[in-house]
C-alpha cells in the first residue's frame, strides 16, 4: 500500500479514487512554536508529517495537508510562535471535516502531535455531527502518546524526565532522524527534568514558568537511530489503534 498525497493530485484523480473505494483520509495537526534553542519551531508539524504519512501508507489512504498552526498560547513568550485561539482551531477542524464529508470520505483519521491541540481537537470532533456512514477517529489521548515515548526511551536507558514532554530527548531524536540539518545539538541543554505532573500543571499557564529555555526534558542524549525506532514504533501503534476501531 501507499499514501495518496491529496495536494499533489487533481480533483478528478481524487474523485476517481473515491469512486473506486479508497475513502480513508489522514490529517495531521501540528504547530508553529518554540522548541528550545536546538529544535526548529516547526518540530510538531514535522512530526505530524511523518506520523500521518506512515499511517496513510499503512492504510493505503489519502494524506491531507496538515494544519501547521495550533493552540500555542502557552509558548507566546518565545519569538516565532504563532498561535490560534481554541475557537479558531475548532472551527478549522470542523470545516475540514465538513469538506471531507461533502466529497464522500467515509473514514477520517485526525492525528495531533502538539499537546495543546489534543483537548480542542476532541471537543471539535464531539461537537461535529457526521453523516451516517462516516467514521471519525481522532487520536486524542495525550498521556498515552507521551507514555509511549517514555517507554521506548526507557528501553535505551533514558529516564522519563530526560525523555521529556517538549523538546527533550524524544523529540530531538525524532528530528535527528527526520531532519538532521535542522537540529542544533551544539545548543542542546537540559530544561525542566523534574516531576512530569508538576510540569503539566504549570505549562498551560506559560511554559516559561516551567523552565526559561522552554524545554521539558534533556535533549543531550538524542540519537538519530533512536529517533527512527521512535517514529516507526509510533506509526505501528497508531495503525494498531485504527485497526482495533475499524475491524
């Protein structure tokens, strides 16, 4: 199987594929926000690209262009961050869903990779009235995703605190695998490496209150080979998640 890149197809090609029974689409939801001194502001969107592509390839599905802006108000004290309000984000989600439904997509899979998008994405899907026969699957279990990262990191001797929840070892490793030219490991420094619950309790009031670098975790042990394992393992987990809800 392979992914069908919607933005590279003509409208007529898309209609033909829909008519022949290819009616699943995957859409990623990233962000444009600071990721410390060592990772680019597009990190979450690059992760969304990779995971959504892997999922679309595994399902033989359409790959929609990702939403590259998210709910990033808690990062606005750092230059370069661009944020949407919750209501704007939810409106975009619902209007994208409506567009998919109009054209006959029957299985719509939504994949966020930025923590601030998980809750509003769930709210948008819950508020959307899908036509009969349309299944919308949104992966909105943030704790499960973070937990999967940490479990994989622990297998290579990386503590959960170093693995982190924002620009730590896990995301740095993934970016070294996906886009090494964008990573500045010479600038990588540890951020907040304390209790995860303490960080989460503070982060949405402004990540600068968690750590002045805007980093939760320690990226210094990042490794491209580990990043490859992380990305491929997460794709496999997501495929299993979809199959469990569609078979």
